[in-house]
């Protein structure tokens, strides 16, 4: 904590506990502030031993702030801590304008899997439905500076390590918890304890859903997929809470599972045959799914690859020089809000595309409202020629992949 980043400061002393580490906490603070804690072995500035600024957790109408654990202290020695408002120079942010409590407590000893060398072995599931969850407890864990995980050290300040044997070429991590710092987990995958990360996800990108169990709401997120894995090889995964604070006991869990295979029309070479209907008002809709589909790459479609993470392919023979594509669905944006691109072959540059189709209306079918979106009208087709259609859902993540029970397409 440099003098340029703090304004008003006060000093306290404490005796280091037997664990050799401490954590600072403030509570009953009725405003929005950041505090910095700088530790010294004496009152001399040259005796500086380390610092941190607090990470916050909401607690009713006030706020609870907690630093990351500071280790390396000598048990029984007296240390001095300088506490200051952090990042503000104006006296209007002086902490003394509000009441607060400050506590320093012994940090828990680091867990055995605090570093990659002590990674705990975990099993894997054959599918998300068969997950057997492992409890995640990052109490006392510290930041592992190497190998690099791809996310800020601020968030990875409580990382722990696990290792598993790959049972498929594509796998991922699923997180489950009952508060944001228990389910917003960060992760990175490594081929060894010295290897740079192969994949990473700083928060868990793909919301799956929630359920009310045991008197609490539980939320589930999938992390970005790990692809290209070698079956039988050992991989190392680094996991941490993404909010700069430890996870709670019995509140945070994860599972590593094998991704089911992609659909047969995941790539252009496996495009499903579809008929070209005579009019959008008389469409013979057929089931449409992007479940477990992957990004095809190549053949630039004119839209962001971020949303095209689940594209699938269809082909049709043109019966008119103008074509329009419509998707309808229920229960989720992912079932009806699609993007489209048209090609003359599997290797050709796109002929036409529509990243954000237009809303056409809704209708009530079998107890649910179904919403329809359609592409622009694309002209210049040659009657009798075969065209290839690439379709994806315009929301990233597995929770927005189209479900064949609730999604249909018409050309």
C-alpha cells in the first residue's frame, strides 16, 4: 500500500498467532469504502512486511470486508498494521465518518492441495447428469504464482489444485453453490505442474440453472470446455472463488465430467437434408438442436465466433431464387433466437448471413408460448443448386443451446 494510494491512516499492533498467518476483517461499515492493510515488523517504514486491500461481501445493510490471508509471520512476535482508506485522496472518504469494527484473526493453515505438487485426485463423470460433486473448501489457501492460470491474482488468491485422468477428448468443470462466491469459481487446466494453462475460465461462463434444496437456492455454472485432451493422460486443474474471498463450508461443490459427443451435423460435411418450403406462413417446421455442438471455425460467417460456439449445419436444394430461414421455440432464448449464414459449398465463403434475426410473432402451443424469429430474405439463389445453412444460438454457453423438444427450424 503506497502513500499515493492511501489518505487517512491509523495504526494497531498485534501478536502473530501460532499459524504464522492472519486475516483482517472489518464489519458494521455503513458505506462503500475500500480499506488497505499494511503490516510492519516495527514502526519503521523500512520494516514493511506485506499489504492487501480488502475484498467485500455484502452483509445486510452494512458491509463486511476481508483481506486475503497474510502468511510468513513469526509466531509470538509483535507486528504493526497500518489501516487506511484505499484509492481515495479526498477527506470525504475518511473511514472515521462511519462506525466500524476491525478484527484480526489467525488464518487457517494452508490445505494440502494449496499448490499443484499436492493436487488432490478426483474422479470424473461420464455426463453432467451423473455428476458426483466434490466439496470445494479454500479456507487458508494462498495464491499460486506459477504456472500462470490466465486470471487476475486478485481473484485467484485462494486457489487449490486437483488432478484427474481424462476419460474423453472433451471435458469440463461444473460448479454448484448457494452464494456468488461459492458458485462463481475460476479455473485453469494444465498438462503438468509447470505447464502454462491450456484452458481457463475466470468466473464460470455458462449458467445452467438453479434449484431450491435444503432451504437454500443453489446455482449451477459450467466452465468453458476443455478440448483436445488425450484419454488416459493426467491433467491438473486450479480452482478458486472468483470474488477474492474463500468459499464456505458445505456451500461450494464442483464436478469434472466428459462432454457427450456433438450432433452428427456439427460440421458442414454432416449437414442434414432439409426441404425448402414454398412460403414462411406454411412452414413444415422440423426439430432443431444445437446440444453439445461445437464451433466449426473456417468459412467466416460474418458474425462473432463468440456466439457461434454451438453451430450446426443443414443443406437444401433451392426451389426458388429467394430464401428465408425461420426458427421458433419456447422456454429459452436459446431455442428461438438464432444466427444464420448461407454457403454454396462447405469450403466457400458465406453468400449471405444474418446475425440478429427479426421477431415475427408468437403463438400458444401445447401449454407454452412459442416465439418465431426469421432471417432477412436472401436473393440470387440458382434454382436446383444445393446450398448449405449454418445455424447457431445467439447466446454463448451450454444453457442456451437449442433443445430439440422446444426448438424448430424452417427453410
